[in-house]
C-alpha cells in the first residue's frame, strides 16, 4: 500500500562543510515535514565528481544528527544512481532536444562579449550561451565525440519550451506554498536561462537534471529550498512537463546572510557548523538563533 503522507527532502552537496544557511534549510524542512505530517528524506547530491569528498559527506551526517534532525533510511546518494540520470538524458535525446557543445567557458564568455546584440545574462548572472554549437551537423559532432573531445550536453531551450507549451496546453507554472499551506500559482519563464547544460565531462548530471529525476523517483511532494533557487524552478518545471513527471509543490525560504547582506557560501569559507561546534556552540543555542525554538 502506498504511503499517503507528504514527502520532503533535504539535499546537501558534499563539496564543503555545512554552514548556518544549511542548518536553517534543514531545520526549516524538518519543521515543515512535522507540520504536514510528512516524511523527511536525506539526499546526498554528489554528481559533481571533481568536488566530492567522502569526509564532507560524513561531516554532513554528523552535523545533521547534532542539530537533532532524523531522516529515513536509506539515504539516496546520487553517485549510486547514475543510470537513472542517463535514462533521463536518453528520453530528452529521443525528443531531439539535446546537442553537444564543445566550447570552454572562456570561449563562451568571449563569444558572448562579441555577439551583437549581446545575449544578455541568465538569472544567476552568467552570460547566456550564444549558440556556438547549436545546429552543428550531427555527423561532425559524432566525429568529435569519437575523437575524445570533451563536451557538454545542452538543452535546446527554444525547441524544448515550444514542445512543453504544446504538451501543457498553455503557460507553464508551479504551485508555491508557504508555512500556512497557502498556495499561489507562479508562471515560469525558462527561456531566460538559455540553452542550459544538463550533463558535462566531469558531471554526468547537472543539478537541474538530477533534481527533477530524484524528486520524481523518490515521490517528493513538497520541495523546500532557499530563495536563491527560486528562478531555477523555471527549468525544473519545464523538464517535468517534457518528461511527464509529477510536479511537487515548492516553498522557497529566506536566506541566512552576513551583516553586509551577503548570503552565506561554502566558496566564501563562511564559518562552518563544525567550527561552531569546536568553539563550544550548542545545538539548542543554534536552533534558537535561527528561529527554531521547538527543536
């Protein structure tokens, strides 16, 4: 018998130590799961093979347990499920929506600078892909792949969006919910992202591809994550329609920021939970600091 309870998940990447922002997101998801009477899953998002470190994963589990967070077993580790992402790519390839791109980041940035009119930037601030290899002859692309040239698989966004609109019978949208379970319909605009990368040389599945695959396979019904991923829901809703996957409800919570207003980041080496523990911080004090007095 299928479990009817809502399913939520916390999905950190083991490419660094967790900080207060991660603690807030994990505690927020735990609280939401309790309020909804739902299940709490833990997923380790480790398809970025160049940055993954086993010790980071071990520390994630230690930090979450220290915070008082419990999760269902088994934990889903993306590196154990690479065939799932390959199958998703195959479905998109069969729709004629993928193409290989052989350009480096430097080449893309230089081409974007030269383009007239300028291609603009995506919601994350990166230059939009200027279409360097869109429309490349398939035989030529196959020859370069066979020769061992590194490449990424990109989604032909214009074609993908047109197909999704036809399949959906109109504009694409997702349902956004808040802590009071109020629902708001939000229309998405995936064209502003350009031809996103879904797979690369050292990453068999990028975040966008892996997250929609995992959420569908795990039966996730409610996605809670930071506002920094709000715009990315454009891409995820598009892929769900193309792949005929269920659409979770989405809740994008506020971000934890430093005194200057900058969001906390692993890359900026913001103080980790492990460092705070070493300095004598308690889980109870940290939860109170983040507004989770109920534990």
